[in-house]
C-alpha cells in the first residue's frame, strides 16, 4: 500500500476540510504490526525514531529511557521461546544505553533475535543489528559505521589528528603556532576518546563473536568500526556491502507478503511523525505502544 493510500484511509471530514485522524492511523499501525506477526509467528517489537522528519530533535536518539519502553512492551509476551523480531529505524545514540538494551534482549530471548531494517539503522542502531543472529534488509535498507563519537567529533579522528600534530611539530617546530589554534581540547578529552574507542571495540567484538568466527569478526569490525574505511560517520552501508564482509543478511524481497507488511508499517510510522508531535514509537504485536513526544 502506498503512503497516499494509508493517508486516505485516515482522513476524516471536518468543518475545515479533511484532516488526518491519529486514532485511525494508529489502528492501521497496529494492524500492520500484527500482519508481520502473522507471517513470522514470532514476537515483534518495533523501535521507531522520527529523526528523518525532525533531524534536530535531541530525544530522537537511543537513550537509557528506551529500555523502560522496551521492558513495557515485552512484559505481556507469553511465548518468549518463539524468539524476537526487532523492527528498527534509528539514527543511533548512546553506546552505554545500547549495550544495556542488547544485554536485556539477550536475557529475555537468548540468541533467538532477528532485526528487520525497513530503511535505516545507523551507528548504535547498527550495533544492535550486528549483535543479533540475523538481519533482514531490503534494497533500500542501510546500516552505518559505529566508530565512537565524543562531543560531536569522531574519537579516532581526534587521536589521529593529535598524533599528526605531535609529528609535525617535531619536524617543523614553527607549525606549533598553527596547531595551537587548531587543537584546543579540554582536560581528559583525549583520554575519554581513547576510552570510548576501547569500550566500543571490546563490546562489539564480544557480541559479534557469539555469531561469527574470529576472522569474520575482524572483517566486520574493519568495515564498521575503522573510520579510515568509512571516512564519515553518516555513511550508508548497503545490504550488499554488509553481505560482503560476512554478515548474516537475508533479503526482505524473498518474502513478498513480509515485504509488503513491513513497508506498510514503515510508512504508517513515518506518517505519524509527520503529522503529530511524536518523536519515538516503541510497540509490540499485542497492541502495546509507548510514545515519546518532542520536548519543547
């Protein structure tokens, strides 16, 4: 179903013309999520961020409070042995919060977790995805690098730039004045960057080794963790690129019914973000839903 068809289903007549009815939209949202469950026969949780519609809103990212939302939608699930399909659309977020979410999902569903990516699971979203046994992606889907960021800059780039400055000043002392203008870090900044790099590398290596041989883990980490390879934190990593490094990727297009249900659900979420002050939706196939609105 196209976005226009979904919107048309949710329009109601008012004295001021036809407007979108959020209740109708969320009824469709629940219906599409249940359609996915009917196809997979597995537990379904969706985690959706409105970051594409509201790119400057801070609470669109993964944070510690998200665990409370996830715990709430898991609470009523009675057949946890059937595993979990996590539908994920996020720009990423805090590494520590991401680690806690992954550990919690492992504790509930053991190793029986798949991720479905309708469009984007970037940065920490990729960390969650790569920690699961299988990733389902369409031709339009992408992952992203998870090289650590600190204070809005890439930690690996900070350390490389600092090393470059040290070497440059050794060979050309007159360059010290220039580097003093460029490098203006506060106390412990370099050390914090090193710690962030070490934490992410240790964490993701451990999670990946649950599913992949060590040689494969090295290839995956090179692709996703080394910013000499990715060049830019926002770079999109396609389904084919993810397959090339050995990730267990399945094609969404293999199951037409599942693809249709996932894309219907995806559009319903995007329409909700475009027409309401909602910035985050966490839901399950049993019609339990948690929402977060944009903070003024």
